[in-house]
C-alpha cells in the first residue's frame, strides 16, 4: 500500500484458528473477530482453519522440497494479509501445539510489520491469559505490531449459543473489537497518508526546545 492505487485496495485480514477440534469454540471466536474487521469499509477477511491444511512438523531442515503444498499456501495467505488475528485454546497454561507448529513454519516474511490481534479460549474459569501472553511475546519476536486489545473467553462451553454466537453482549463486543482494531491499525499503517506523514515527520528539524537541561 505505498502508491495512490494501492491505497484504494481492500485491507486484508486473516484469522488463524489454533484448534483442530470439530465444532471448535476457538474457530467460532475468530469468526466473530473477523466480522468485526469486516465493519471497516473495503476490508476483506479470510479464516485460516488449520484443519484444512496438511502441514508437517517443523524440524528446522533447510530443504523444503518435500514440504506439503499447504505449507506454502499458508505462508502465502498470511504474507498477503495486512493484519493477522491469532486465536488459540489454552492448554496447560499455554497456546496449542498445532498453532505453535504453524507459527514455526512461518517467520518474518509473514509477520514483520503486520498488525496482530490475539484471542484465547479456555474451558476453565480463569480464561486464556497465559496463552495470549505467550503469543504476545511471539508477536514481538516476529516484529509484528501487537494491538493492545485482546479477548479471553473463559468456560467457552457455556458462552456460545447453538448458532455460534456469544450469549454475553459485552464479551461479543470485546471479541469483535479485536478484529476492528487490527483492521483499523492495518489500514492506517499501510495508507499513503500515514506513510507520507511519517516521511515528513522523519525529515522535520529537531525540536528546538530539546538538548541538555
């Protein structure tokens, strides 16, 4: 989004569900966050359900010639996004192994400079703050911009109705707000006006009131 033509291109947000369970509450939650992102005009969203991807365990090998094609599909879809939402169930105080593996198969090319929003789902009453705190560290390590808003859904088994919606309006709003903020900041970060402002600010003369006191 560095030219006038690119400015009018839709903002692209992907949401990655870190659960392989059928009927996953994690997937339901990230769908709601993506609906929040869609409230931004001309914002395109995509759910990345890792159940639909044939991935291998990351073993650190340099030779990727035998990697399943879905590894490259995952990388490309995330690379094309301006913002990313990560959603995970909390397992033993951390995020899921399937999400960890997917993240290990990616890197700076997919995440650096991107806006990153976090969601967590848990079966217990304490929520998924441990998992989200760990993902926040991952985001920083990959040079992503982790937005302040995050949402945890404790005891998720009783929070969703049969249609996949959250029963609690306040909790529903928090989840959607994560998506909205990722989309807003992604749009601002990539807009021509924002880039032009930053360039002018960087060229501005030093603050005349600065210096030693």
